[in-house]
């Protein structure tokens, strides 16, 4: 195993994309919560409404691309996908910070007034044990489906979606070794079909349809599969790759994507799949196209991407006290608001990464056949 640790695979620009995804989520949550503190005009723009979950979809597509690429590469180099080691690596990356956030949110934050959200009913007040257990057992997306917005830890729904998906991923890749591309396309089609059935009341009555539908809307395994499709196309050197890995095409897709995001365009029926496909084209070009290898490889943005998991997980804990402070001192200014939110969140995430997460990341490397990125 020691020889295996010398193998490294680094995709440029992906850390930068991770930070952009986290940046989108923070803007969305900030603009949503400002209204509770009488900040701004109380109207959230189409851009801010749209980019919150799309930022998470960018995370999902990126994660699907990277994990599928690494697992198949591991199989090609070492003859197998080691499922147990994959699970250990995932848990060591996700669970420590996730568990810390649960402790903070359920047992510490409720004792302090400066995390109060006025006029918002907190479902934990009446369903504490159930919501706590759903988070402990890694199904926070079910908690979101049943109880709606859960303050301070609402962002954890995506962790549930990822971890539930990745419990299946190595098993599916091993089972459908000869038909992986069809498998991923099938997952996308299946997810869409179930969504249509759940959202259309003309179909047969389904018990707890609303809750199941909300859960399915937060179980975006289709976006993860879209990222995987791009990984498989690259690894199989599919003929379509030469058309995807085109610098001019890349910039056209970036321009289209940015324009659609800025004006807040929502695509009927295929909204998240459509944007996930655009994200996939952008990701694969930034990762593999040699002409684009330095587009997002700036030192600062690279570092922010490296700590982006912390930025994503901690930002709610910073966001609410900042909005209370700004509201109390009549500092209704977006520059002040965003400067405080980002600077404090980045500082906390940096400390967390270097003095908490890195301990587990070093253990995680011991279970890796291929080292990706840097600790």
C-alpha cells in the first residue's frame, strides 16, 4: 500500500470551482435571511433565488466527476474498486466537520440570543429528538423534506444526498462495469421519471406524496450522475470528447451559463439537469483541457476552494450574528454585510481546516490508492 500512496492525480481549477459554488450558496442564504432583520428592500432577486441550489448542483456535478474518475482509475491501475476503503475515505472527509456542526447546532447555539431569527418558527423547538436523529443517521435531507427550513444546519441536506448516493456508487460501478455510461444515463432518466410521477396528482394516490416529493427534489443523484457521465466519457476516450474539450466552446458555454444565472432563468422540467449539464462541460474543460489549466489556479482562490467545505458548513453560524449586528447598529450596507460574513467565515474555516479537518485528512490518505489534490 505504501507504493500506492506515491500515485497522485491533480485536476487544476477544481478548487476554484468549489469556492464559486460555496460563494453562490452564501449569497442565496444571505439575501433570504436579510428580510427577517429588515435589511434591504425585502425582495430577493431572481439571480439570488436561482444560484443557491445551483451552487449545490455545481458541488454535486464536480463531486460525481471526480469520484467516478478516481474509482475507475483505481480499478484500471490496481484491478479493483476497494469499496470499504472508499467508504472510510468518504467518512473521514465528511463526518468530522459534519458531527462538529451537529454538536454546535443542537447543543450550544440555542443557548445564545445572537443566533435568533425573528418571526421564524424553529422546527427543532417541537421536534428536537427526531430532527437530531435524522441528522445523526445521515438523512438530513429527509428532515428538510418533513420539517422544512432548519436554522443553522439547513445546508446539511446536501451532505445527506451525497453520502446516500455514494453508499451505492462503488457497488453500482462494479456491478455495471461494461455499461457504466448507460447506468448513469439511466439514473438521470429514472430520477426525472420519479419526479414527474410524484409531482403529477393524476397518477395513483401515493401515501405521504408531498414529503416523498420534497425528499426526491433534494435527492439530486441525477446531478451526481451527470458529473459521472463526463468522467466516463473522458476515461473511455469517447469520440464526443474532442468536441467537448474545445476552448472556444468552453467560453461560449461559460458565457451562456453566466448570462442565464445573472438574469435568473429557470428551465421548465429540466432546470437542474440543464444547468448540471452546462456545469459538466465547464468542469471537464477546466480539469482536462491543457489550454485552460491556469484559469482558476490563483493562489487565493485555490486556497479558498481547499477550505470550501468549511465555508459551506460554517457560513450559517456566521451569517445570522452578522445580520443581527448590522441590524442593531443600522449598518444596512451590502459591502459591510458581505465583508463581515465572508471574512469571518473564511477565518473560521481556515482554522477548522488546519487544526481540525487536516488531522482526519492525513488518516484518509492512508486508505487512498490514488492521492488527489493536496492536504
